[in-house]
C-alpha cells in the first residue's frame, strides 16, 4: 500500500539528496580549512595586513583602531556576511534558526580578551587544526574558492575589528 513501505525510488532519491548535501558541506568546509601554510605569502603580497600572534591571541588591532560594536553585531547576524549563526547561537532574540554546532556566543566577551577573540575570528585553525570554523582573515591554503572571491579574505580588517568590538560587549 502506498505509504506503508517507502518506494525504492523515493529512498534512493533521498539517499542521493543526502549524498549531495554531504558533498556540498565537505566542499564548503574544505574551502575554508584545507591547506596548511601560514599567511606570510599573502601578507608579503600586500593582500592582508600584517599581524603578530602572541600565545593564543592577536593583541593589536588589525587596523590600528577600535572597531564599531554596532556594525559588528550586524555582521554577526547577517547570513550573507558573517554567517556566524549558521553554527553559533547568541544573544540575538530577533534571529530565528540559530546554529547548534558551536558554543553560544553569549558571554564570549567575559571568557576571552579582545586579542583572543581576534585570533579566533582571523584564523581559528591556528588553535584547532580540525575546526570547522572558517578562517575569516586568510587568503591562502584554501581550495575551491570561487574566482570572484580569490585573494580576498571573508571579512576585511575593518570588519574583523567591528566583530571583535561587538563580541567584547557580550559579557553576560
Ligand atoms: C562553520 C561553523 C562556524 C562558523 C560559520 C563560525 N564559527 Fe565560530 N566556532 C565554531 C566552532 C565549532 C567553534 C568551537 C571551537 C573550535 O572548534 O575551533 C567556534 C568557536 C568560536 C569562538 C570561541 C568561542 C568559545 O567560547 O570558545 C568565537 C568567539 C567564535 N567562534 C566566533 C565566531 C564568529 C564571530 C563567527 C562569524 C564571524 C563565527 N564564529 C563563525 C564554528 C563556527
């Protein structure tokens, strides 16, 4: 009877959908996390600002200035720009469908210094080589980057500073 047993056609279509989704996710993750070289090459080409990592932090602002927490909040909740809520949840009551793959961003400003937050956004792989979190300020060591995005970090140095300034306000 229809409905009592799944038709073979439907289940293979579903299997295909799952396989396609898994492949898309793997490709997306690979574009963020593949490769291993540090960004000296890109920095030498002048594409990224230089920064110094001290322990688990980048103590100095990438721009030399403080970011704007309001702009940073807008970047974090924007599904095209920061995409943070794909994985994270956070204190953004107006946002439906927040992520469940990563720690809640609530209280991050109390847990981490600005410098620690900066390194986590710039290149989380430096702290955890297997992380699924994208390196937001890195242009090398990536694969399958669409031509329009090649040579450009996901966020600009200014946007990184805005995000750091916002996260620093999440203190409870
Ligand atoms: C593809 C999933 C993904 C996306 C997108 C993502 N993150 Fe993460 N993030 C993680 C995971 C997973 C961790 C946990 C630590 C790890 O695996 O490196 C993490 C850790 C963090 C941490 C440290 C949190 C803690 O309390 O330990 C901060 C801060 C952070 N992310 C901020 C952001 C911001 C801001 C954005 C957007 C600009 C973002 N993340 C986008 C997956 C993601």
